[in-house]
């Protein structure tokens, strides 16, 4: 069993205000539940989720694709500099007990595919649902409830 008390949040590096608000609520809920938030560390969904976790007093980890920590959004407490580009998506998945996908694009889709291959549960909030194994959530509260249940298994 994975002893990590982490929940990953995945989504696009840019997003609209409604998506950012959902990601913020997800991040806040992760921190309030006592979990560490893991993400790709950049902008958009990742930044909004990190801000929510930060505002709730939580710990945030950003698995960065580039060569410097300066690319991390301002709410990443622990930047992990990989220098491996999108290959870092596997590290995000492996570092998470469960993933919450908030909207997203091709990078999010790749993370969901890795999660399915590596048997990491995925909750989709207005994101891809490419398999019956991906749990579809109606809203941030539902996504958090599902993710926390899965993380406790």
C-alpha cells in the first residue's frame, strides 16, 4: 500500500475563471483534509489548486518540467525540478494516492492514461472520462469526497 498522504491535482496550465474556482476549492479541500497537494507546479489549474491549499494552510509540491525552480507558481512550497519535460507526468502520478483531474488538455489526458496503467485512481471534474475506472464528479465537493474515500483505501 502506498503510504503517501498525497492527492494529485492535474489540469491545464491555463484556464478560465470558473475552472480556476473549481481547482481552488479542490486544493483547499485537500489541505483541510490533511493531505499534501501534488501537481505540475505551473499556472492555470495547478496554480489555482495550490493557492487553495496554501490559503488553507496546506503543503504543496510542484513537480516541474524544466530546469529551474523559478518556473513554479508562487503557491508551490516544495518545487521539484526535473528537467525532463512532460515525462514528469509519470512522477506526478506515482507521487499521488489519487488524482483529481480538473478540466485539462493533452497533458492531463496523458496523466490519466498513466494513472490507469499504474492503477492510481482518478476522479474527473469536467475532464476526460476515458474509462469506466475514471470516476466522474459533479462539483468540487463531490470530487473531494470521492478522492478522499479512494485515498483512504
